């Protein structure tokens, strides 16, 4: 049995999509012959926590938790001082948070987790001295995790996979404040890319971007490894939901359009809210029959937006729930809402939740610019894709969904199991195992 040293800030009990990718990798690599040692944070300073995910960490996994100054600690200190920046499991106050994010772009390179990265590097060095480590895996964001990996690669020549959940240069949540900052980011990314044996990326479009950005490197260095879904999570979600329904047989008395997961950096939400406002204006009974429900951390909709759209009980903003409970909510929803970042980001990425949406059996209403996510929704016939800003088309789609619900029509989506199988977490971990086996055997191109 080989052992992988993983650097991942986002790991249980923290919640969110980034945690899912690393947690499932660690869980499902073991049957392929790889146990994991995970270097992560010891601080519960993220706004979304999900302690239930700790139950999925294999007993054979070592988890090394280290501290260090991060943006999360600054936010906690501000909260204790009475500055309302964010609410745990709930909402961030967008103006104050964006101001802080802008400040950290000026002051901290590559990101606000560099203090944790230094501590993680020291923990990794100590673990390497104990022996038994066969390969290294770092995942971003935060990009500073890759800098710890780079240092270990240069000192110990370990086979190394750098996993990019988003592009480093050009990430939607980051804009360099000056050309000097941009040059520094490009230089750091270049060092990581040139040193890593493989770079895994979450979409084919992102692979193409990096191959074009680094034409001097073997294209085989850049590998498509998407996000996915776990059938075992769905089994538990449906089992728990069946138990809850046995105790409470009351049915949802409205059509629920559900957005599950964090609502951040998604300006496309305004197209949806304006469309919902139009639906309610044309059909006042929609105030009774329609619910637009956001389940998870919210950075886009505040009191100002709630007043602006005037949706009243139609708009529901709920705090984050444990992952399996969130899946149960997806399975019960009338339809699922997929929101893009808009523009260039939609042309590169799948949002991580798309695979759970596709495996839910519920129709998807997607508001996206053209790109891999839009293509995937169309290719699987999982729902409808509409352009950001096309309020009329979104309103018409909402009305059609609501009419079908009122008529009692079955709107379930059936995607064949063989079509879903490549996105199962276990199969993706098998692909990761193949990548590790290749570079650990010494066959990787330098």
C-alpha cells in the first residue's frame, strides 16, 4: 500500500465543493492502493462548516492539522469586534467582504492563506522525515498550497500532482490590482506548472487553456479530472428522506426552484430574480405556488436586493445544511437552479454541483454563458440553458415549470447510468490512481 501526501486547506469539518473533491479522492483512493496523509487547517474559520463529512474520512488516513494566519481568522476577529462581515453558515455582507478581498489582493501573494501554507510546509517536512511517502498531491484554491508542494518537490523530488479546481491566473474571484501583481502571479504559476509532474484540471476547456498557455511543455502534463458525484451520498440522502417522509407525510405545497450550495460570484442571479418578479406580477397566485429557494452561504442577495425585487414569500434564503441533507433537498425540489459566473469563467468551468444536479433526477434551469457547463446540460438533456440577461426567456421557463407542476406532470429527468458512471467519485479516484501510478513509477515526463 502506497501513501500520498495531500495539501488541502479545504477539508472536513470545513464544507463546500472544494472539500468534496479532496474528501472523495482520499476516501476512494484507498481501494486502489493509496492511503493518504492530509495536511489541512486546524481552524474552523471558514463560513461554511459540515462536521458530518468527518465520518467519511478513512480510518487509515492521517490528518495533520496546522494553523496560520488566514483571511478567515481576520473575519472572525472582526466579528468579535462587532464588525458584521459574515454570518456562519449563512450570509456575507458583500460590500465589506469585497473591500477586504480587494485589500488582501494588494497585500498578500499569492493569497490570504500564505500563513497556513508556511505551517503546512513545515508539517509536510516533518512527515517526510518519518518516511513512507510515495507521492505528493496539492489542490487549489488556495494557490498557496501549491507553493508548499513546490518547495517539497524541489527539496525531495517527490512525484507531484498539482490539482487546479480553478485557473490560477484568470480566476473569476481574483483580479490583480497592478501589472506588478499580475506578473508575480504568472511567475508563481509558471514555476508550479513546470515543476509538477501532472496538472489535473476540472474541464476540457481548462486543459486546452493551459496547454496553449504553456506550449513548451508536453501536452500530456495537463490532465482532465472533473468533479463528480457519489452514489453512496445519494443512497444515504434518499434513505434519510424516506424516513423523514414516513414521519411527516405532508407534501411540499409549492413548486420549489432550488439553488443548492454557495451563492457567491454569481451575478446571473439577478436575471433569475427579475424573471421571478415578472412571473409574480403576471400571475399573483405564483406568490402561493412558487418558491425560489437558496440553500447555502449567500454573498449575492442582501436586504437591498430583497426590497428591489419584492418577491416576499417567493424568495427563501436558507443557511447551509450538511451535504447529505442538501442532496435530499435536491431530490425533493421541483427543479434545480444552476447559475454561471458569466463571461469567460463560464467558457472554462463546470460548477462543481453540476454532477450532483445531473444525478438527482430533477430538471435543471441553467442561466449560463456558452461553455462546457451549457454543453453538458444540453448533451444530457437534463434541462434548459438560458443566457444571462434574457429575463423574458427565464420568466417563460419558470411559468412553464410552474404550469407543469400545477398539472401534476412528472418532470423527472432520466440520464442512463452508463452516461453518469464516468462522473462517479470512485471511478474518478481510479483515474487519479492511474495518474499517480504513472508518475510514481518514474515514467512521467519532466
